[in-house]
C-alpha cells in the first residue's frame, strides 16, 4: 500500500527556511523530509507520539 501524504501550505520566514535548507543539505535530505523530521522531533519533545516513518499506521 502506498503511503498517503497530505499536502499543506506553510509560511515561514526566510531565515527559518534558509536554516532548514542548510540542515537538509547537510543531512542529505529534501526540505520536505527535513521539515517532517523536525515536526516529529518537536512532537516527541512534547510527549505526543506519532507512528514511525514507514509504519503501516502512518497515514500522514
């Protein structure tokens, strides 16, 4: 079964996007993948669990 991805529009300051782009390049990821990782890490720090990437329950 293909992973379902939910598109959304996000606005961020130029400085934040530049930092995310640099981090993504340093970690050999796309900006989209990097934003998802950062969101998952932020949610985990707040105690909110999310399905692991590749988990069949991960329909986000």
